C-alpha cells in the first residue's frame, strides 16, 4: 500500500499556527476600502466588455478608476503617517 502524502500536507497546511496574525488582519482592514474599489472597477470593466461600451459605461469605469486612485492615495497617506508617528 502506498502512503498518500498529499493528504497529510493538505491537512497540516491549515494548522492553527498558520492563522493570520493580528497585524496582518489589521493590514487587511486598512486595505479593505482599496480592495472594494478595485472590485468595483473590475465589475465596471466587465460590464463595459460585455457589449459595445456606451457613454454610461465610460463614465462608470472612469468613476471607479477615480475611486481606486483616491483610496490608494488615502491608504498611502495613512501608512506614511503611521510610520512617522511610530518613529517619533
């Protein structure tokens, strides 16, 4: 009988010590507005690709892209502020 090694690896891959740390969860929480904005942008692009894009599709994609850039700027500024605050 041949042992099945892949089952062992799949079971141990989700061991308790592999859970995300509090710092990693906090980072995900900080990045969530940007992640959601990216999802909205992808949704708008998919709708625009589904048919011939019209003016509404163009505006929807443009607004979604602007939101992504805004959220990215907010996240970058907040991260810089936290790093500077920790160093002081």
